[in-house]
C-alpha cells in the first residue's frame, strides 16, 4: 500500500464501555476514494469502531478509548482538534433514517445554516446540488417545502445522505445505511455509494455480506472486537485467509 | 363477584363526586352571577374602567382586575420562561447525569413552598431591594410579586420542558452533531423545535398556575384595582379581590358580596379561553411536526 493514499489510519485502538472492552488493538488503514466495508456479526464492534472516526462516541457515558485515529495524518483526538470541524470533514449516515421534523429544504441546508451561511442563492444551489447527487432531486424538486417525514423510508435515507453531502465532507461514514429499507431503496443506495466514491472516501458498516461484496473495494471482517482479516473485497470473498472469515462468509455462523 | 361490585361502586362514586363538584361550582358561579347581572349590566361590567364595589361611588368594571391579573402573569412568565428553559437545556445537554438527578427534584421544591411564604418574601425582601434600583417603586406593586411568582413557577417550565427535551430521540441529536453542530446549536435548532409541544404544555401549565395564584399578589401587590400597565404601582388581581371580599365583613347575599362570583366567573371564562387557545395552538403545532 502506498502511504500517500492513506486517508484514515487507526493505531492500536482499544475501546471500552465502562469495564467492558469491546475493541482489541485495531490497526487499520483506509485509502482515499475507496469504499471500505466493515462486516461481522451483530455486536462485534463495527459501529463502535466507525463512530470513533468522527468522535461520535464522545458523549456516551462511560465510553473510553486507547490508541490513535489519524485522518490525513492528523490525530483527531488531539487537544487542537475542534470536534465540529472534524465532523464537517467526516460526515455520517445512520442506520435508521433520521431526518429532522422540518422541511426537505431545511434538512438539506441544516449543516450550512449552523455555519452561519444565509445567502439564499448559495443555499438554493446547495439544495439542488446535494439532492441531485443523492439521486433524490427528481422525486422532490417540486415539494421542497414538504415535511421530510412525509417521505418514504428510502427517500428519507437519501435525504440524509444529501444533508451530509451539503456540508462537503471528504469522508462519509455509513452505519448500515440500508438495513431499514426495502430492496429497491437498498439498490438505489448502493448505486449511490458507487457514484459517490469518485469524490469521497466511504466507510460502510453492513452485516449484509452481499452488500459488502457489491459496493466495497476493501473489506474488514470483525469478530468479538477483533479485526480478523482486512483485504481487497474480492480476496476476502474468494480466498479468505482466516478460517473464521471463511466460516462467516459461507454462512456457517453469524 | 361481590367485592368487585363494591369496588366498582366506589369508583363510580369517586367519579360522580368529581363531576358533581364541578357542576356545583359552575352552578353557584352562574346563579350568583345571574343575580349580580340583574343589577349591573354586562356592558358596564365589561367596559367600565373602575372597580369600586366597596365604595360609596360604586363601579363594577372588571377591566382593572383583568389587566392586573394579566400584568402580574406576564411579568411572572417573563421571569420563568427564559430561566426555566435555560435550566431545562442546561440540565439536559450539559449537566452531568448525577447533577441532573439531584437538581431536578430540588427545583421542584420551589413549587411546593407555601405561597404565603413567597408573598412575604416579595413584600419584605424583594420590594425593598427593587426600591433601591427603582426609586419611584411603591411599597405595593405588580413587579415584585410578579418576579417572585415567576421564580415559583420555574419548575413547572424547567421540569416539564426537560422531560420533553429528554424524550427527543437520540438519533436527531446525533444527526445534528454529525453535521458539525455544537451542543448549543443542537439544543436550539433541533431539540427545542422537536420538543415544542411538550414545552408548550409546560408553558400553559405555568401560565394557568400564575393566573390562579392568589396569596403572593394578595400580600404584595396592594389591593387597589387600577387600570394600568405600570408595574411600579399597587394593583389588584381577580383572585386577590376574591380573597379580600371573602375575608372582609361584606354581608352575605348583598350585591357587594355577589361581585366575587361575577369576578370568579370572569376568571373562569378567561382561563377557559386561554386553555382552549393553547390547546388549539398545540394541536396545530403537533400536526406540523409529527
Ligand atoms: N452505549 C453502549 N453502552 C454499553 N455497551 C455498548 C454500547 N454500545 C454498544 N455496546 C456494546 O459494545 C459491543 C459492540 O457494539 P457495536 O459496536 O454496536 O456492535 P455492532 O455495530 O457490530 O453490532 C456490543 O457488545 C454492545 O453490547
Ligand atoms: Mg451496529
């Protein structure tokens, strides 16, 4: 792996909820403009690890981590990092669509409004741009003032992606973004991920192995808080090196 | 089987007593007011700018009492609303969990202090303090009991609003943080709007409590019905007037005596309207947000 391309790097990550240790010594390097998938059975620590990358665990009582997370070579847990700036760089899409109970328009411009941007033209442009990139524009362009909660689940999730894109991050973290959606919406989201990879570094958690196979370039397999295997997705699915990986992808457990 | 019948009967009796009491109250208010309005025209009652039933030159205009009530209530809300909401946001977003657990019940004690105590507090502590700041302030005035009442009703707003904020789904918070929002931005742009119906309910409750409050104003506002919005002079509220007459030596059955029922009816209609308006606002708001 050439070092110049490393976007995200974790070193010796251990994570704890209270006394319980849920991640053991995770070292991982993720490349720019690739899609990295985290797979593994439920409860193995995928979400915890993902949320370390934008410090979303910071507000959880009793959470503690050891080790470093570097993004563009910079330690994001250092005293000099402003957490708000970090999160503008590292956007996040959650498992359940979570649009605000506001209009579609206001959802998309939320991240810009909190940056103090008021210029109507700028906001309008951002709305159109982001909704186009999240493949939602054609469906909603005539009712931007409609409440976001009136959209279908799949549309809501694409709106959440649009909202994240509007902030112009360079990394997008997705925690099982399609697990609450129907197959057609899921296919749309997967297609979208494929498109977005041109411009973004994407990390996606999924416990759907086929999805990992379809959308990702690299795959990391987690089991009970350990990183068991990390490799090109193709290699993981065709010639896993670890017996446990093979067991998992052939459906012997999990 | 028999036991169940007894319990059923008991429950029915409880319900019936509540209902009958309500009907009884309304009946007394209406019938007494009816004989009042045989002697005083409704028009005078609603438009006359003086309320002097106990003087030789009698006037029966409810407006001074109504403005007095509103004035004090508004002052109380001006104190309670910003403080209550700030406390709610602080407890919900910033305070450590243990702190929240201790402070919330402590705050609720504020609402449990007997109102007589607040009344004297307003009269002998707050008013003299305010007089140092505002030289023209009378010994009895609307400002001091208004402020003290505001403090009393803080927990209505802070506690219920905090509950409402607490019940906003974590996923909405995280969505906001995830786009680079600070905690304060999240509180104002996501939590408050999402919790709006609960917060509105808390405001309504605090408002009703303030309107119905009697002792504080009876003690510290002076008992002078006066049509004014000036908070520095003595005024009287509807409830304070009712207390004044009930405790005084006005003969039962006289016209003077019946004024308390007409004033009570006015208060009843007033709060009834307020409740309906707020109910309506609440419903409208809910539709927008859910
Ligand atoms: N907020 C929390 N408090 C305590 N334990 C937690 C919390 N979140 C997750 N865990 C525990 O940490 C482990 C990893 O969870 P998670 O990262 O959510 O796994 P995954 O996303 O792979 O399903 C699980 O055992 C889970 O029970
Ligand atoms: Mg998870």
